[in-house]
C-alpha cells in the first residue's frame, strides 16, 4: 500500500463543494465566502497544504490567508493521506 498525499487542488475542490452546498442551503453569505476564500488560498499555496497540515496541524493552516479555525480543522481532516492499492 502507498500513502497518497492529496494535492492542493483536491483539497480546494472539497472546500468549493462545501461552499456550493452551503449556498444551496441558503447559509450565511459570509460563511460561503469564507469557504471560497480558503479554497482559493489553499489552491494557490506554493507548497503542499496536506504536508503543512501534517507538520503544523490546525495552527499552521489557520495562519493561511482566509483560513479560520473551523476551515483549518476541515482541511486537516481532508488532508490525511489516503491509501492506494
């Protein structure tokens, strides 16, 4: 088994899906915007967000522009390596 680290674009796409779902549920516009902003920040981050999450946890992710505590926690969960056969 090989551990696969998710690409920034994969993590950002998951945040975009969350934003889409929140928007469909008529959630607060600021919350939707926060998820989209975090997705943009994580997609454009110059190194691996997943590796940053593994090394520094929520605190490291929270330091990224547009990423707050709850989105950092969601990113941390999403960025755990997956096992590929």
